[in-house]
C-alpha cells in the first residue's frame, strides 16, 4: 500500500475512454484517482454525477479524474448509459461521464493502491462476533472484493500527495477534495502552508524558521506584511489574491 510521498504505482488498464498507461499518459498533470465499490449503486451514482459536473473546473486546475472499480468494462458502459438516459440528481440529468473508469476485474490495481479493505463491509457488531466465535483468528481476507471509496491525489511528478478513504455507506465531498487540491497547488508554487479550512483569498501560513536568529527576525513588527502572533505562527496575504 503506497504512502504519501511515494511514487504512484504504475499500471496499464482498459477504461471507458480506451487504454491508459499510468502515470506516463498524465505527465505534467495532477490526477485524482478514486475508487468506488460497484457500478449501479446509489451512492456511487451521485458521486459520479457530481464529478462529471466538476470535471471542467478540475481541468482548469491542470487536473484529470480517473475512476476505478472491480466491475467489467461492459458494466461500466451500461451504468454510464443508464445515468445519462434515466437518472436525475439535484437538478442534473442527461449527464455524460466523460472521464475514464478503469476495469479492474483481477483487482491488481486496487490491491496496489490498498483500495480493498476486507472488514469495511462488516458492521462493528459483525466484526466482534466473527472475532469472538473464532477466538480472534478470523482474518477477513476474502470477505469482500469491493473497493472502498479511496481517493489518491497525484502530482505532476507522479508522487502521491494526499490519500482519503470513505466507507461504503457515505459519499465523498468533491468540493473538499478540490479545496485540498488548490491548497496544495498554492503551497507548491509559493512555499507556504494553509490553515484549517483554507479557501483561496484567505491568509496563508509561512513555514517555520529553523534557527533562533531567524525566529527573532521573524518577530520584527511590520516585516514584509507578515502578521505574527508568535514565531511559530506567521500569516501573510494569499499570494494569488
């Protein structure tokens, strides 16, 4: 299972938009690679409609979307056709899902990315019951082949920069994922950090000094438009503002 900072595992796959070779086909771009448990499921349907409505906005941020589940390519195509022809959600209808969805029947890619969590399909009560009845020896290894709602944000150098996991029962907040993406792009471009729930236009945080002399220097009043409550928390205006 890859970690933040690792290079994204490479793969080749069939998708609803043709074959892709990842990450080579996406050099110089950010990528949001995300898995869903199964086609024709209600939560996944709402997520994919939302993603489709945001796709152009992500492209303006030099970012591409890639979906994945362990369903077949033909299942993906049939599901996308049903969404376009029959589904209406929050006023959106006739939605065309135009980003690739990976066919991963042998679960090779899902396992590379740690997208299959065997206990996720069990309730807490079922987990306890299984462990109690087996004396703690039940390993859940083959209990589920569905992919959880995993999200990997991969940067233009093919490094994993963020990972998020959601349970089967609850859909993702794609607006939050976009907010995080924009924050990371601003951090990379301007060597700054962002505070909790930061949005574009709000103050950013300067990285901490690494010596006592630099800490004292930072505390000088009015220096370079910085507002420092103390040496370890200095804010300045969003450089993109």
